[in-house]
C-alpha cells in the first residue's frame, strides 16, 4: 500500500453509522490503487451518504438531490485522466436520481458509483426509500411500506451495465476489494453497498445482514448474465455479495472518435461542427 494520502475529516454522521466503514474502505481502496488526491473526484448529491465528498480530501463536488451522475460524467468526459467516483445514497441514486442512473448505464461513461443502500431516507427523518421492503413501518409509512422495492443490481444487469456488484459495509476487507475492482473497471461500475442506518432503520441492522449475506466464491462465473440475474434476485434469508456481473465493453470515450487517446478534452482545440456530427451519429 502506498503512503497514506487520503485523510478523512470530522463527520456529522450518527455513531455506529455504516457510512464510517464505507468511507474508510474508500480511503483504503484509493490508497491501495496508488491514487493521489488531485487525481480523484468524489461527487455526491444530497443525503448523509452524499456528504462523503465533503469528508475526504480529494476533489469534491456536491450537487442537487439526484443529480450526482451528470457532473460526474461531465468531469470524466472533459478529463479522462481523472478517477471519478459517485458516492451517494439509495434515495439520491435510485429515487431522485433514477433517470440518470438508467441513462448513464446506456452511455457507459467510465465512472464508479458507490451507493450507500440503507433502505431508508436517513437525512430526512426516516421515510421509506426506493429499496425499502414491503411492510417496513416508518414514521411516514405508519402501516408499512406498500410498494415493491427497487432491485438496483437486477435493474443494472438487465440494462446492460458492464460491472455490477453488491457489498456489505460490515466487512471492510471485502468491501475494499470490491471497491478496488470497481474503480479499475473501464466503464460504468455500480456497487450497491448494504449499509445499516442505526437511527432510522431498526430492521436491516448489522445483525440482520450478518445472518444473511454470503460471499460469491471463485466457482461463480461473473460473465454469466442469466446467473447474475438469478443472484441479483436472491433476497431475504440469503443475500449474495461480491461481483455479480462483469463484461468488457466500449466506454463512452471509446465510442467518440474525438475523445479517444490520451489527450483530454479540456486540452483540445474544439471543432464544434465536427463534434455535433459525431453526436448526431451517436444518438
């Protein structure tokens, strides 16, 4: 591991929050890959998880609720040398940001998306989120959540994402390994991180997850898309964690002739008519 370069500042998270394990794993992953703070951009929207960009000493950008992916994609397209990470929550990423989530899978911009999935809106006092299980009682859903939860990893695999993984914040060593693989993947990489909210979610606790999660072993074929869908649908008594699916694909920059190569867009002389022609062909 390289010299310690990424520092974590004082946070406003609740004691025992799963976000602490995630930000520590992110620091370990970046240092393990030899990254430097000036080479990394961490982007968040709104929420407790989205504050990660404020707490780690890399380049940071905090956007609107659900709008973390557009500036992250723009940063990577403009400067392909950057390591761009979106670090946000299940509400920000899958609720308000659901449209951007779907369409960045289509575009396959080379960014890494870490979602702190605590199945609750932890910043706005604990109402049901897109991933809350049916029947989960909250201060707003007093008779229990009525809606089927979104399955983000299944959706990502079905939409054609090239790297889809699930991890558990309670196992930092495994989470760090998954994060490193996701950051190294060339293209859009999603890691849905099961993260207990100790204040507002009294069901999906560390104990609840610890009894259910199991790691995919070396016999599992990450290139089998149908098997990945089956694993993505496992929930309840058994929840698989690890890389569910991986496929090598052309990323956004490789699809665009004027973005290929080592020269960054910010250093290029821009021929707008030429670029508009490429974009018309791409769409």
